C-alpha cells in the first residue's frame, strides 16, 4: 500500500506539503495541489481517515444512534432512507451506531460516534431519559440533535411529534363517528412512543366519559404477529368492541388478518386504525386508516438544523410535528352515529 512519503516523492514535494494539501490547512499553490492529486491517483494512496479527522477536526460525517429493536420495521426503513438521502445531499456520509438494549449501551454508541470524530450526531433514543440527553448535549461541544423526544433543557436540540395528542385525536375521531366500544393494542411498553400512544387512547376515552376497561387493551410488540395475538386475546375475553386502534400499522395488519380469520368483518363489524401510515397502508384490503407521523419532515428539520449549527446561518425553529389521521376504507361510522 502506498504511503504519504511515496506520494511526496512522486509529486516532487515534501511530506508536509502533501499533508497540507490533504488537510486544507496552509497555503499551497494550485500547480502543487494538482501534482499531489495526480501522484495520489497514480500511486493508489488512501489517507488515514482517522488521522485526517484528528488533524482537520472535521470528518464530513453525521452519526445516527438507533436501538436495533427498530431495525426490522417499515418505520425505521423510512427514517434511515431519508436520513441517508438528506445527508448525501449535504455532501456527507451517514454512520449508524446501534443503541442496543439499555441506556448505557445508547450512551456507548454516542461515544463511539464521538470517537470517530463525526461532525454531528442524531439520537433516536429508546432508553436514555430527557434529563440524561440534556446532560449529554451540555457535556459535548459537537452538535447533537434528539429525534422524537422532547427535551426540557435544550429545546433547540430536539425535534418531536406529540404521540399522545395524535393518538387521542384518532380515538376521538372514532368516538365522533359513533364508536364507544374501542379496543387498543399497545406497542412495547418499554418504549416511550408505545407509552404515549396508550396514554392518548386513555385520555380520549376519559375526555368523553367512556370508562377505560382493561379488557379492551392488549399488549403488542410492534409486529404483525403480536397484532394477531392481541386480537386473539381481546376476542377471548368476550367483551364486544366496534373499533380497534393498533399502535402501528404492522400490528393493525396482523389484527385485520386475525379478525377475518375469526369471522369478524372489517370494517362492517370492527373499524381499524393503525399508526405510521406505511406505504402499504392504502393498498391492503380494506385500505388501512392510519395516523401519519411526518418522519420525512422531522428528519429534514433535524439535519437542516445540524447544518446550521455546523456551518452557521439561521433556521426557523419547528420542534413539534403533529400527526394526521388518514381515513380510509377500514373505518366506517359506528352504532351510535
């Protein structure tokens, strides 16, 4: 493998000059730069990126921390696609670090990206608390943005969607359409998003003087299979319901399959709503009603804000991105309409 010294000899310059060309520090004439780049191309020399990053204090990379329990879902695919696309548009590379299964491992993933000299970091946390993330932002000089969590101490460093409010609005829409017996399949209850969506369901019932019944609530784990087992559990309890809200579209699709298997027609007997409005939602039968969380807009705001923090400039601060219920064929009026 070619070395910097070999490049210097081939270009007829000193090793220090090659270093200045690569780092961009110090004056080097265009003619000399051209000779150095030609020598690099002819020799196949590849600079040590870590050493260059340490020298220049820039890596042209953005880091993203996401726990691996999100990797299998459609939601994460959309998030990662837009993060990579928008990072590429900024001429930078995206580096993914696994937050794994605990706050300590999320913290280790953040440190890993800091050690790689990422210019800025996006955290999609599952285990770190808002106070812990505020402390991390305070303790580091590199820009850090938190996605889908609301921070108390660093408002300009977070972009979020009010999951509780979106869930409450979806359930209240069902109530306004004449449904009062409404079941709910939760997401993972160690997930802040899962907890907030369940809280929104309960708040909607309470706001409309409808008792919250444990028999109407089944626990899911974000997958189609747990949507199906959630319906099995609900039906086994023998408590009737005319509408069902699942905490994501994958579970809603599994729920519809299980309802059909059990002889329950959707939407004639049970209306169904999911969350995240995945690309498949309009194309299943019946077309799935879903709460659209504006992932693309949230990622765009996050990266634009990081670019302003890195390169200067002003930005319009939009922290909260509301969800929107997309009503389709899986929902019809209830018996109390």
